[in-house]
C-alpha cells in the first residue's frame, strides 16, 4: 500500500467548473506539499501545509491532520490549469509522493 | 532570482554506460534533493543533502548510483553502470531551510533514456 493515495487519478472538467483533488496519507507528517507538473514541464510547488487552509488566487488547499487528509480545490477552472497535480508528504527525513491526478480542463 | 538549474536536459545512453547529471540550486538554499520520476509515477526521493552532508539516502541504489555536493552548493548525480530501468526524469530541487518543511523549488529535470 502506498503511503500517499490520491483521487481521482484522472479528471476532466469543463472550463469554469469547481475542481477538488483529494490526498490521503497513512504516516505521521511534518508537512504536506501540493505540486503542479505540466506536460513536458518542470514541477512547481503550489502549497506547503502543516495545518488549516491556504489560498492563492483560484487555488485553495486544506488539510485535516486528524483525518490524515488534504484537498486541493480550483475555482473557476481554466484550460491552463490542465496539468498533473501531485501530493507529497514529509515524515522524518523521508518524502512520499502520490502518483498524481491528471487534470484536463476543456474550453 | 534564478531558479534551479540542471544539465543536461536530455541524455540517451546504452545500458552499462555511465552518466552524470549536474544541479545548481538557488543561491543560499541549504537543502538539495535529487528525485527520480519514472513515467506515470510520482517522484521518488533518491538523496537529500543539507549543505554538503547527506541527510537521507535510504532509497538511493548505492551499487550503481552516487551523488555528491562537495562544496555545499552544486551537486552531481552519477549512474554507473546504467540499466534499462533507470530511464526516467531526474529532478533536482532545493529549499531554503534545513527541516524540509519549506517550499521546494524544482529544476526542469534531466530526461534519461537508457537503450
């Protein structure tokens, strides 16, 4: 079993829709990261969370430490949001990554 | 501010050959990471440096992989000899703090193809 599980694996949405990507983890963590990877591109760090909620533009990330769960929300989605979104957690000195959620936003 | 630099961007080699990748982190970043990302999978941490010391290399296949960060700035990752299953994107990232809870900045990656 992977330490980090993401759902859904693939997601297709119409432009303007509200999108939620979920991440569950099974280890105690010191931090959780949400990353964005565009096709053929590098990885961009979106958020680093250890508690509560963070917002940046149309992106919102929340974490519930007790439930070991985090969500990434995208409001008013746009085709340029199409990318793979990866959840990663840090425990001790080790990082564990989810396999990513591939998002396609259709105009 | 310049980002994390990596070279080469692409490399194609035959199995059993050797290859080396280079990473220059953001200036002042104490922590440097090397990740391996196989197609369709999330990144896997290979090694983490704090300045010029190794913090974690538990997932580094030490029989063929080696990495160093001699002066605590740039770093090299070497594979010798390469196997087919080493085909992947090798990502370098750096962060300012030493605890690993700070934002990581990723380089563009080096895409390795082993034939």
